[in-house]
C-alpha cells in the first residue's frame, strides 16, 4: 500500500551499500525522496531492515514483457511485479513484441501500460522496421519519446551496410541531453541457421544441430569494426563465449565506446544441461561450454563486463513442452538474478550490486533516478536484501505468468525483503503490494 503523501518511512537497522561504499545507517524516505541517512533515525512508518543490505534498486537492460501480442506468456504488469520482487526498480522492455516496437505508436502504448507498474518500465525501440533487418525504423521519432536503447533483439542486424547507417544516424540522436545506444544481439543468421544449442560435444552426442561460437563472435568482430569506423556507442547484449568477452575487453582497452552485458544463465549453466532434452534449457544465444562459463565469470570479476542482465524470456507451458528443436528459446530471470549472482559468484556484495544496479543504470542513462548513491535528495528507488536467507526456487510461486525457469528446486542464498519505488513500498516482507 502506498504511503500517504508526506508520510515518512524509515528503513531501519540495515547496512547501506552503494557506489560510495558501505555504512550502517537508517534511511528515511518522504515524498518520493531520500531525506535522511544516518544512525538512530525514525519515521512515521518503519520497514525492518535489520541484518539486511539497503541498496539502490536494481536495473535490468534486457526484459521480455511480451506485451503487446503475447499476453498469454507475460504482461507488463506481471513482468514488472516479478521485477519488483527481484529487487528491480527499473527494467528495459525488449521490442520483439507483436507488433514490434518500431514506431511511436507502439512506444506510447508500452510506456502507458507501464505507468501503473510496480517498477519503472522503459522500452527499447527496434533498429529496423518489423525487426526484419531491411529498412531502418524511425529512430528519431522514438528517441523524441524518450527511447534511449535500440535493438532488434531476438535477431542481429545482419546487413553490415544497414548497421553502419544505423550507427551513423544514432550518433546524432539525443534526448534530454543524452545520446542513444545501439544494442546488438550478435548472431550471424546463416552460420547459426538450424542450430538449437551450442555446437560442440554435447550437440554431437545428443544429435541436436548446434550453433557454433563463431556465429556470435563474427558479429561482435564486425560491430567492433563499425564502432571504430563510426565512433558510435554500441552495447553488446547477452555475450556468451570466451572469444566475445575477450574481443570486447580488448576494444575497451583500445578506447572504443562499447559496453556489454552477460546473463545469469550464461555464468551458471552449461550446454551439458541440455542432456535431458528439456527445452527449459534452450536459450539464444545457447548455453556454452565450461570454458566459456569460466571466461564469463573471470570477466565479471575483473570488470571488463559492464553488467548482468536477466534476458527474462517467459513462454507458455504449451510452447516449452514442444520438442527441443520446436520449442522457443528463453527462460525466466527477474526473480532469481540477484540470488544467483550472490550465490554463484565469488564477489564482494558491493561488486555484485554494481553489476546489477548502478552500472546498468549508467549504461541506460537513468543514473539520475536509479542506481545512484543513497543520499538525501536522491529518488527513493531502493531494495532491501537479506543476504542470509536461503530459499528454494518454486516455479509455481513466481509472479510471472510463465513457469519456464531452469532453476526449479535449486537452493539460493539472498532474497529481497522490501522494494521501494519512488518512495512507495511496492514489496514488503517479500510480498508484492500491487
């Protein structure tokens, strides 16, 4: 339940962790803002944070909310509720809806549907009309509505000349003084064609056609060259191979304006998970080798990967129960990403939160309201996390309309206790309030 205007709320007894460091402090919130941070503070309403971390809300650069067009799998409302329960206060919806988010009308629809959501919902715009890779979408008119990210996610822009034009055009687009970002799903469609998992020893053993790592790496290589040519910023989505991660790290060292993300499933699962032919483990890009997982984890630890994204991709039970080669790729991620990061990565809590909160906020350009330091005057977009709580992933208990999580039955450490959105507690004691 939203607090009445003017009501002060105190997050009591927690340890504040943000980009400025760590300190034991209470946090007082009023009228959507942080108004006090310090010891022994009080408010008209208290949310218990004893033994917990109080952190800036998480930011996801890669959520599939399926609306419009595939509401049977997810809606903006249900996806945003899952996000809030996972500690997210801002998520970026991907444009591969039906119809695609490729013009101003659909942008307005998605943003309007997101206004009542329990987290801030932004939308990416498609780079090409219908995500067909043939004609540039009206990037300028979408940018004028506040769209900051453009991607044909679900497919890469295969035409190098068209991608160059998109980069050159995007380089001149600005909204509210900020440039836009072109994001790429790196996949050579010819080389990847017909593949349903990683091409390697397990695809051979299982008799499932595979996608070679080179299908991803060739497009990474190409777009790094185009970024060098045009000087335009590029964000690489859901990198999954050691080669991709190494190339982007080298490009950063060379000064190219590039950023990248990886998903939780690409540092927690390998292609061996597909041995039971269960389509819940089918994703795109596919789960890779043990060596790739090690490389991704090392890159997360050394800072060459900017952020962790969920690639939250809900599908109906009927769709995911099809044969492996017929089932759509994708798995749920919003409610498990934080706990998987805390459980599986040997990182200090501040570094884990940086990958999930303030670094993706900077990539998206929302750091003025999300992911910033917890100090008076900042927007009160916060999450309270109990690092010690252990819980079992139960698909039936997730907020998503879909149940396609690969982590069913897995015990994880770390769970969101409260989430605060613009001063409103939207999750209290692990329960969504709207």
